[in-house]
């Protein structure tokens, strides 16, 4: 006599939240949000070319400035990626595999440059290394007056962007190190292998896919970075593709959209080549482990632990604390270039900058845009992540396609998405007759597309960890899919989805690369105003506003860190 269980009767829909007909609809909705700007951008270039109109394409490809900016972009992004790997790799090893103390605090400090806007990171280094440096000038280490700031160069851009994107390598590689099974390390040690041989023969080979992922992320992020090249590269006469697009669009307006679309497709194609190289490398690296994974391996540092801890915090002080201290010092001196002291200190710059109408509008706009984006994406992440977590049955191919679509806007540089949004929303929306161009709506649409993957990752991790028996029991009791979503899935996944929403808020609050091309008068964001103040010759005001912005970011990160104690490991990136 055979017994037929519930899971035997409905194998394809046991854990699924959305039935098979709903999966293509889900893919269509997600694709409409994230894929439409990219497709519109591609058509802006391919459409005229297919029709025989090659004027815009020819003008761009024949311009020497295009290839000069392309060469600079490749060289600087490659150099920044190398710096990011050299900085993030060792920290990932120490935080992921050793008994180093204070890992949470160290991870928090390492990830902070990724949460701070790139233009503020660049500002902090400008104030640290300039002739009027409030830290180096009293020590006699600042450049002589009248000499150029050393960070106004390709090398300076490589250094600053490498530090900013080191957290991407750190996070990807730390996750790979933590996935190394303890039993493999213990077996190697039992065979007489010393620490360095275990690292070379066991740990590092298994971690190569994580390294490839981190390097690819850092390269694409550096390729599309606008804030650092704008503040360091434009004064030095070093053009890159994002700044070339910005200067063309801001100087000539929508009339040059066909030409900047070609530039955007060019930078997107380079980014796709980088991502494809990562996939090829990961496919060629056989780092699979047969069987289950034991808890994370821990390599004791022994007598080297204290010197390594001192070295780690010294590096953090040099690459993070010193530039931020210079930024804060600049915001407190009465006149830029004076050393900070009791007689020169003032809070007047804070009062002035916070009293500016454009700053008030920028704070309101940034809070509104980032808050709405976080709420919408948090609400959307729960059903989408749960549908993507169940990859059984005929709908698995559609679900995988949704996953690729979701990652696409985050994989290509922000300037590509921004130009695509301009092309999509330049004219009023069909049927509705509403124009989003020049409004906050176009920035919000770009944020929703760009940060959807950021909101989905924590929710996906929580959905994968759900016990399917709970939904099976609810289904057996007659609960429909919406009721199961409301009563079972949502309460369990909500904390992780909320953490993803906070990460979206932090990232969107200070975003510049997208908003610098989409803002209009009265629709400024914080990132745009900081850039405008520095470019307008008000370094002390820009430093004051940057300090306030960093304070907001740190406060939110600390609050999220307290929330992270109640979440599964890995949801909050700077917590173990």
C-alpha cells in the first residue's frame, strides 16, 4: 500500500508563492522597470544605424576626445581595481578566516567608504593633501603653496577610487573565505601543513570565484564613478567617459542625446566585457566542494595577532580617519587654508550651509526619494524574492531570467541608466500624458531600477532559509497564496527585507552618478549640492555639508547594526 503525501501530489507548487501563470507576469513587470531604460538606450544607437543614419555614431567614434576618455577610463578603472584588491583582499582574509579581534568594528570602518558619497570621499582627500591641509600643514608635510594638489591626477583618482571600492572586494572575498569548510583546513593541518601552505593550497584556490566577483564589481564601479573623476579629473585635465557625458549633456542639453547615447553604450559595452570576463573566469575555476560545509574555518594568528591588529587599524587611520579628519577640520576653520585652533575654529559654516534654501530642498528631496525608493523596494522584495527562491518546475527558466534582469541596472554604470531614463521619459508617457522629465519622478524611476537588486539580496537570503513545511501546512488548511504571503512569508522575511530597504536608503540618499544627469532646478539632491558648492568655490561650506551628510550615514549604519543582532548572519554586511 502506498502513501501519497501533499508534496508528492503538488511537487511543482509546494513552496511556490506565485503559480506558473504569474511567473511570466512577474518577469514582465520587473523587466518593464529595469530593462526598459537599457533597451531604449540601445535602440537610440542601433535604430538610426539600422536605418543607415550613422551621423551621430561617426561623429562620436571619430572624435579624438572619445578615445582619450575611453583610454583614461580603462587605465584608471584597472588601476583602481588593483588598489581595491590589494586593500580589500588581505582585510577579507583576516576578517573571514582568522581569530582577529574587533572584526565587526573593523568591517564597519572598511565598508564606510562605500556608504559615503564618492564626491565626499574625493573632497576629504583634496583637503588632506592640499597646500592648505589642516592636518599636514602644521606638520610641514603639505605641498608648498602654489603647487598643484597631488590628488589632481590620474594616480590620485586611482588611489581614491581604489579605497572607495575596496569594500566590494572585501565583501565578496570575505564571503568566499567564510564558505571554506573547516574539515578541509583541519585535514590539511593534520597532514602537517603550516598556516601559509594551508592558505596557498586549500583556502585561496577555493576563494578564487569570490575574488573574481569582487574584482569585477570594483572594475564596473570604478568605470562608472562620476564623483571622483569630476572633482579630481576635470581640474587635472584627465577626461573619462562619465565626465565627458556630463559635460556634453550639461553644455548642450537634450540636443546631444544621440551622441551621449553612443558614449553611454560604449561605457556599457566595456562594463559588460568586464562582467563576461568574470563569468568566464568563474566557469574555468573549479572550486566546488563535494558534500556539506562545516562551520567556517578559523586560522589562529598566534603571536602575530597583535601586530596584525595594529597594522590593520593603522591602515584604517591612514585611508579613512585622516581624510575625514581633514574634511571636518576644513569645515571648522574660519578661512580655508588656516590651521585649526582655538582662535580659528567656528561653527559659522554649518549655520550658513544649513540655512541655504537649496540645501533645505536637497535634504527634503533626498529624504523623499531615498525613503520612497526604500519603502517601495522593501515591499516589492518580499514577493519577488520568494518567487525567485523556488526554482522548481517549468517556471525556473523565467525566474532565472528575472534574476538576470534585476542585476542588469546594478551591473552597468549609473550613467548608462541615467541616459536611458532620459530617453524613456523625455516625452510624456503614452496614454497618461504625464511627463517625468525634469521632475523628481525620473530620479525615483532610476533609483527603483538601480537599487532593486540591493533590496532583493537580503530578502532572497531569508526566503531560502524558510522551512517549506510551514507553507505546506497552510496550503493543506486551504490558505491561498495571498494569505500565505501575508501570514507566513511576510512576517518571517520582513526583518531581512527591512535591512535591505535601509541599505537602499543609505545608498540612494547620497547618490550622485545618476542624479547629476537627471536633476533640474528645485529638484537638487544632497550629492548634487555638495558637488555644486565645491565647484562654485565654497570649500568650507562643501566640507560642512559633507560632514553633516557623513553624520547621517554613520547614525543610520549604527542603528542598522543594532537591528542586525536580531537578523541571520550576512544580512548586515558589516556584521559577522
